């Protein structure tokens, strides 16, 4: 894909404003190969491509978001980086720094341009220095997009410096090419070891995004969460319509929770909010985002983990929306279920989660034999992933005495964090002690030290729990 096609794909129509179009190389070291002088070669590629150099830079909008963007073009001398390419990218970064713009650079390059010698190599340091000011000093957001091929000095400098690094599927990404490595080290390079999918598994970048989805993926990523500075910056559409952008800024310390709201039916609504102290609920999802409940929960979990806040769920129909658990007769005569758990627990330890189910013990129910009898109770405890029912050999004698003859079970074999109990005699077990085993982040890599929410439900009456 040419750089012009890439700009047409990525930038909103009518918003592209190019920079430094008239900047051209002048053969600074008077390089002459046996085939043709360097200057003649530059002229030849300019005629073939209609470009003056191997990168186009400028400003535009990405789904309404103002951005600074540079797009390299492999059709111009293999996208090689000479002094003009380096200067144009550096000026783009400096402009984005001064105007506080998000920065995107699309990489497609064979590396530094040998016809300019050390002048091409120094562009690596010059661009990296400009990026340091942009990212570290101004705390602005840079996305690097690696297309095929991205190699050499581009890979070794700004290509791998993005706050977010995105690769296209099957992109060839390397520092030295396969042939160079094999000739230098006299070793065979495994097939596919320089492909995007293999490198993604090794953690070299953050995402692999198909070309047709790239614009949407980029535009959804420009909310800024900076824990070091303690701020959250959010871009949102203003009113009316798409003609106005608003910019919101909050302190992370004022964020109280992340909330999910799901409403199904004719006027379906699925929104992810941040609850801000003194500001109310701030929506994070766009109105045109058609996320499933599972995708909503994943986004909420990642954000809550980053911000170290709990998640609140506002499902209109919990059974339909989540497939989790609801209780029969859950109103408890308008008396809330109470739960008592420690404020903090050590890894891999057993602790008590005490659920109290309030009701008037003088009330009776009609039993199967037609006689009146005491009410039963039941409860469900929804723990964070990784927490589970403690095994019997880990439960202390004192805790076993509190538990009594109760037998807990998991909702499903693969849902050990969801525990159910009931029906059990209400007069004896209006207070239910669940023995819980906390996870160990040292052995479970998807578990982290942070604040976790716990959800509880209970009923009184027949005491049944329905999936």
C-alpha cells in the first residue's frame, strides 16, 4: 500500500494538511555508485511515485480526533531513512509536541539509507531524542504502526518506541534480514521467526490489527490514563453531532469506580462509565460501539485494574445479561443481605466471608406435607477470578465450627469463584460462613495485588438458588 493510499484510509476526508512537501535530498556525501549517481536515483523515484521523499507527514483528523501522522512509503527507495526522512519526522514530532497532538507513525522501511552514510544513521538518535521530549517530558501519546517490511534503523529507533505498538498481520519485522543473519552467524534462521505473529507471542508489540480495522482501533485508543501524573484525559463528541469535540480532564484520585450499564430490548444500551467524585458518571464507550456484555466486562476489568478501583454492574436483567446467578425471593422483605470480609488478605491464605440473611424468624412457609414450618435460606457469593472455596485440609478447627454442617458448591466446574449454598434451615443458618482461599499472584500470573469487589445475594423462603 502506498503512503497516499494509507493516508486516504486513515485520515478523515478533507482534513489532511501535509507538511514539508518541498523538502528533498541533495546528495550530502556525493555518493556515486557504478549504476547511477544518488541524485539521479532520487529523481527517478520522484518521477515513479510522485513523492519527494520516502515519508509523508502532516496533520489531519482520525474519526474527528486531531492527530499528527507520518506515513513511510516503501515504494520510494525501499522506505529507506535518509536525512530528509529523519528531518521530516523530527519536525512532525516537534509540531505535535508544541500543539499537544497525538502522534502516529506508520513504518515501512528497509532501514537507514546507505547513500547518506553517517548522516542517515544519526537520524535514529535525532528522532529518538524528539520522541523523548514528546513522550517523557510532555506526556503525550505516540502510536507506532509496523507494516511489512519494517527493518534496520527504523526498527532500532522510533519503530519500537511507541506507547502502543501495532503490527499488521503477517508483517515482516526485523533488525537484520534473514540472509544477513545467516551469512554473519552461519546459523539458520527459523521460518516465521521474523513474522508479526511470532514476535507478538514474544511480547515485542501490543496488538496485531488488520488494515481494514486499523482506523477504528486507533480512534478508540485516545483516552489517556496517566497514573504517573495522576490524570485521566478523555476525548468525547460534543453537541450537536460530530461537529464539535470536547476534552475532559480528571484526577485519578477522584475516580471512585468503573460501572457497566446494560439494557436490552428495543432501546438497547451498553455503556461503560467512570464514576467521578463530584462529577457523576462519565461515559467511556462511544454510542456506535456494539460491544457484547463479555467485551464490556473485559474492558471494565482492565480499566479497573489499571485505576485500582472496583467495578459496579448495572444490568437491567442479570440472568439474561451475564448468565450468572439470581436468587428466588431475593427481596428479603426489603432488608439487604450483609457480608463481612477482611479489608485485606495475604496471598494463598484462608479467610472468612460471613453472609447474614435477615428476616423475621416468626414467619412460616407451607411445607411439602401441608404443614407450616420455618423458612429456609440460601446464598450466592461471587468472588473475583482466582478466589475459590478453601479445601477442607486448609480450614482451621475454629472456622469449621462456625461453618457447621453446611456443604458449599461451585456454580460450575469452571466457575470456582462463584459459590452457592441452599436451601438450608434459616433459624440455624441465617449467618453463613464461607471459607475462602485467596490466590497467589506468584503462581497465578493473571492475579494481581489490588482492590477486588465481592458480590453477594441471598433469599429466605424456600431458599432455592437458580442458575
